[in-house]
């Protein structure tokens, strides 16, 4: 297969980086949750308030663990997208990004309006999920546009893949 078009390659690489940052951030918080260790929160002083609140463990599942699963899923989807160029995978990335973004909006709102405390790592996670949302939508739109252009040109795109067109 030829390389992805340059813009799609750059955006999907950025998606992978955002997911990796989010994964590491959530994994750190999950490790601290399970070990009970203090969270090094140098810029903001609300990390313990936020991470030890009832909102940090909805239905008995730590939000940090949900974050690890979310970011790992996005990371795998982004890697699969780069390999397969699937419009369906691009759509899943956009949907996952929207879910992560909405969850982040809720969780940041809880920090600001209910807990009156901010957690630096939680804000980093919100930034990562916002980047994933924006990048996921962009990759999906480009994937659909490229597939539609390929259909209009009479190329076979029945496999739901982006056409291989070099680095344009």
C-alpha cells in the first residue's frame, strides 16, 4: 500500500500522540488510585480532592481506569486506521473522540462547579480527549471526502478504504 496522504498521516500521527499522552496520564492516576500513593500535583492543589471524591469512582469503577481503557482503545483504533485506511475505523475514532470529549466536559464541570478544585492530571486528560475529538472528526471527514472522490473517479472503494494516492 502506498503511504497515506500527508495531511491524513499527520493528523493520525497526532491522534496517536494525544492517545499516548492520555494513556500515560490515566495510567499514572490509576496506579496512584490502587497504591493509595499521593499524587504529585505541583501547579494545582486540588488533585487529592478530585481523585478521592465520590465522582472519581462512579459505580465502583475508577475514572482513571475508564480513561486507561478509553485511551488504549483510541490508540489501537488510530494505529489500525493508519494501516488499513478504513473509513469505518475513522468513524469509530470520531465517535470515540466525541464520547471522550463529552465525558471530559462533565468531569471538568464537576471539578469547577461542584468540587471547587482542579486536578492538573485531569485537565491534561481533558486536553488529550479534546485533541482526540478534534483530530478524530478531521480524520473522519478527510477519509469520507477521499472515499467519495475515489467513488466519483470510478475507483473501487468497496473495501471502505482510502485510496492510495501518495503524499498529496
